[in-house]
C-alpha cells in the first residue's frame, strides 16, 4: 500500500460518527425505558435504635 493512499481524518467525519453514536444510544435508551417496571414504594425497614438489624434465632 502506498503512503499517498492514506487520508487524514476529517472533523466532519468524526462529527458524523459521533452523531450516529448519539442516535444509537438514544434508541437503545428508549427501547430499554419501555421495559422498566413501574416504581414500587420502598419496603419498610426493620432497624432498631442502634442501627443494627435485629435477628431472632430460635
């Protein structure tokens, strides 16, 4: 391969690839957000006053 065949990377090419990447990520984000379950309320915590979870052994 001759050295004259290689061309430098142009800014427009990089911007074009960046735009394609952003569009791809937005599409993936939109598809992923359709499968998210509705938010459920947090479960009640069973912490005692010292901040340690009590365990009953028996």
